[in-house]
């Protein structure tokens, strides 16, 4: 297969990903679809899984971490309605693909990742795209990053068993947070909007299932 043919094959696979996976999952925002068509997802996938770059699944990154499925990434971006003036906190950098997508929409992204090896690879992936408005931090981000708050947008790329009000308060007024809350088999993708200093609006967007973030605060279990 020539380079030109290979390029056309990749373009077709990316087109199919958008039309057959992402659009049918109610991702219809033209700006979001345009970003997904533009950013080469295959460049963020571990080499051994490049053939699965556009598949409807979560891709292993090593050390038990996973790259989100394309349709999940699309829904996250659409739900947050990111603006060019937004300051974003991402908890869980992973491959850096969602980080890059966030950065292409926002003013600045802080992305926290507990695994130094994965963060280092994400940095290479992001730099290769010429994206510079990202600050990668190796740390435990389960409680957010209060030192750099407030944020207009906060995104968790793994699930948490229960909501952490400490992180909600790192949102600016009008800020939005996407997080998957609950424990298997019932988890809810939730959008939290800070209406005022003490008022938060919570919208359940859809049911899903994601691996839990490391060191997540656990809900108390009652024994009878």
C-alpha cells in the first residue's frame, strides 16, 4: 500500500468513526465534529494498537490505564461547550488526545496525571501536534488542583464513586464539570454547573461505565 493510499484509508476510517459511532451517539455539534476530523487520533494511540485507533472501544495505554472511546470523547466535548476564553482542568491525561482536543477549544489546559510514564508520552504526543497551551502535571488529581483554581471547565476521564464537593468549588461561576459518578454496573455521566457561590446545577446526561480513578474517595458501605 502506498503512502497516498494509506492516507486515504486513514481518512476513510476517521470519517467512518465520526459518521457511524460519534454522530449516532447524539454528538451533532459541528465544531466538535470538525475537531475530531482534524486531530489525528492515530498519533495518540500506542503503536501496537494503531489498527484500533478508530474502533468503538477503550484502548489500553499500559499500567491499567485506558484511552476513552471516540464517542465518549465526543460527548464530553459537546456537553462542556468550551469557549476560547476558558481555563480547563483535566484529571487524567491518558494519551493526551482529549487534552489536545480541549486545548484546541480553550485558552489553557492544566492536565493532571498520576502516572509519570504516561504523562511523559502524552507530552510527546501533544507537542508533535504543535499544541502549546497545555500544562502537564504529574500528581494525584483526584481532589482537583485548588492552587490553580478557579476553572471554567473541569473534566474527569475516569469515574468516581461519589461526588467531591471540594472539586466543585474549584469551578468559576458559570463553570462546568463533567464527571462519571457511581459504581459498576450503574454509573451516570453528569454535568455540574456552578450557578452562584453556593448553588450548583446537576444534569445526568447518560448512563455509562468507566474504570474508577485511582485513590477516589469511597462511599461508605453500610453493613447490617
